[in-house]
C-alpha cells in the first residue's frame, strides 16, 4: 500500500509539473482563430488563406468637448490644419472618407498612430495621459485616473475601429509600453481586454523606434527579458492579436537586436537618407533576420517639383518588390497625407497631397488628391521571385565616400569571421553618421567624408563594442590614396544568444 501511495503521489506530482511546464511554455503562444490574422510558417493567414498586409500609416487625433471623446483626423491632414472639425459628426465623417479612400487606393491595413500612445509625466505625482484637441487653438491632457475616462476613451476607439472595419481594413494599433511603469500597462490592459474579440485589430505595435525614443540604455539580455515580459503580458489580455515593435532599421542591432525580441513579427522603418539605403537595408533583413518581418514605415517625398511624382512611384514599386523577394511578409507606407512640419523630407511623404478635393467610390469627399504612387499600391500583387533579393553596388558604401576609413575584422570567440555585422561611425560632435556591413570573411571598411570621433559595432546574437578615437596613433594618412585610415584590427565578439 505504501509503495502504491508513493507511486500515486509521484504520478500526481509529475502531472502537476507537466501542467505548469505547459502553461509556462504556452504563455506567449497565440491562440488560433481563423477570423483573426495569424502567423503560419512565417507568413500571415486570414480565414485559412494567405494575407499580405499592404498598409498605410494614419495619424489619429483625440478630440473632446470636455464631456465626450471622439477620434478625428490628425490636424495637419486638412485645410487650416483641420481646425474646423470641431464637432464629433464632422470628425467622424472626414475619418470615414479618409479610410474609404485608403481602401480604394489598394491598401488593406492601416497603422493607427498617436491616439494609442500614452505619455508619461514623471515626478512626485507621476501620471499618464494622452493629448487631446479641445478647441481651435488649445490642446489638453486627458489623464487616465478614473473609470469614466477609460469608458469615454474606449468608446472613441470603438468608433475608430468600426470605421476601419466598415472600410474593409485591418488595424495595427501603435501603443507605448514602458518596462518600469505601471500606468501604460494598466491602460493597455483595459484596451486589449475591451478588444480581445475584435478581429479587425490585427496587431499591437508595442513601441515605436526604441533607438530614438527609448532613453534608457540596456544590454541585449535585458532587452530580451523586457520583451519577454511584454509578450506574456499581451498574451494574457489579447490572446488572438499579434505583437510587433517598430525598429528604425539595421542600427537597432546594437541594443534592440531584431533576432532576440520576443514579438510575433518585426516592423522595420528604413528611409532614404543615403542613396538606395532602403533597398540595401531590406537586403540585410532578408539575409540576417530570422523572425518574420514587414516594412512598418518607409516613404519617399515628392511634391512633383523638387522631386517628381514619377520618382516617388518608382521608389514604391522597387521597394515593394524588394521586400517581397527578400522574404518580407508585409509593407507599410508613411504616411496618408502630406503635412507642414517644416522639412521637405517629412512634409511630402503622403500618398495624398493638398490639391483640390476627391470623391471616393462610396460618395464621400476627401480634402486633397491621391498622387500617382497610389496606383502602384492598387495594382501591386505580392509575388516572391527566387534569387531576386538584390544587393546593390553601394551596399558596403552607400554614399561612395572615400576621404576617411575605419577598417577591421569582426570575429567570434573561436576566431571565425562574422558576416553581416553592423559597424557605425560618428563625427566627434556626434552630428554626422555612417554605417556599413562586414563581409563574408569578417572584414569591413567604413568610409565617410568627415573625420571619425566614435564607433560602435555588433552583430545579431552577439554583444556590442563601442569606443572613441582618442589618440593620434589610431589614425594614419595613406599618402598614395590620401585616405585617413582608422585601423581597429581584429574585434572579437561574444555570443549572448
């Protein structure tokens, strides 16, 4: 009898252990529901069919009359900065027209920015808020301190989601988690619980461009742990929706290494700061990124004057094809409409300009006219072509600089070369920056048109090294080529994942 009881308790203990292990291992697993967008074998599925998101970024404002909240087009999207859209009816009417036009232009997904990003006011009386527009000139903060605020806010998001659903669009909802703050988690918990059965919301974008907006320096193991906690948190309250994080591009590898992030898919944000930078970065994603990925933001500005509309359309066409051919599973353009932020690069990235007005197929009217680039998205059919992921001639030296050069070799702990490592250099005052990629034999040459003051290097899965050029002996002028060389020699890296 004693042996029987011992065996019985052993079986019970083993069963309990297996149950706990199952719960732990499945904590961050997505629950399958064909009505929701899911990931199957590294690609999106919807209703058991392939789904390729062609998305547009759309900024949404939150308006209030001090009693009720409602969603509204971002003020910069319209005449007089949309200040005439003071009431709920006109706001929703304009939003509906914009979303109908987005669908009409060939997009099937919209990434909503601004309205879901909770901000933090640190201090003794720390609080969390979202900016709202109150009247023609004023903005005010809505702080999430009581239940009625959440009720009013969620009602506004209900109306936004319903408009997107009626337009036939899926949603990627941009939020902002912070690892050391309870407020954003409480906010997102309420949002996700409210929408956990809403298949229109495809994914939550948990943080936008940590390179720029995550102010705390972290090691890669710390980032792994933080995103693991985030993923488990999301799974608890949003068991059907996907997760992503928006990364600026290859420069995130130094800290927010794409292959160690605990999200369902990655969203990269490459822009054309140097010639063919986007095409070349997409090649790198296709070769070295192991997780499913999309382009979460990219664009090319055009007002048909300084830069012709044909150039914008060509950029969209060739990057759409490059993303698909390099293994990307979606593409998102920044942004819906031109704005007046004060720089050409930012102001004219929209698919819609500010000229005249346009009537949608559903009979509603938008302010502005779609640019020719809209036709590229409407006609695009994703079709991956084998061996068509292109590495351009300037892949290792984007701007073809030649005056200054950092050189060296990237090696692992066993002295084996690391291909695809990222090396970046700055000027002494940190105002200028260039980057390159290590070759198959681990060697690299980073060229610039300015003297170097600082450098940083890392490869996905490996630690990060950084240093400054403090001594004259670290650089030497080559009298035959007139190139100033900074030789780092053999750099050895330790694998951290």
